[in-house]
């Protein structure tokens, strides 16, 4: 708990409460952040090392205005109770949105 309190003090006050989740479910955010973490997309600015997962989730939660301190419980529960398709649906949606954006961009480029 002392570590979490020290992390809370280091989060930039300008980021806290600046953003919040809109239409995305909390568990989908956890799934995406977990994938980014597992792929080592995030490192500490101070030393380039991979952060502690709880620390990363806590800070990301602050950024989005949602409590992710029990992300591991939420993630474990959804892995146990939902099938693979439901657990990966957010990633399929991300692919579809990206493909649409690419298509629209290509259409705009060909009209020039």
C-alpha cells in the first residue's frame, strides 16, 4: 500500500481527471493495456526498464480516470468466465477500425 501511495504522488496532476472512459468497457481497456504490457510497448522513462505491471495499470487507470488497482482480479475472472472470442473481441474491433481508416485514407489519396 505504501508503494501505491508513492505512485499516486508521482502521477502528473495535469493527467489526472483530464481523460475518462467513454463507450469502452473497463474490461476492454484492461485487455488492451495488458496486451501492450505483454508486448513490452511501455518502458519507464527514467531507466528504459519495463515497469511493474501493477504500477503500469495504476498509472494508466489514473490517465483514463478509472480504478485499475484490481485489474488482475478482473482479468482472471473474465478469462475464467468468458470464451476466447469474447476475450479477444476488442482486438477484432480494433482491426476493423484500422482497416476502415486505411481504406478511407486510400480513397482520399486517390481523389487528389
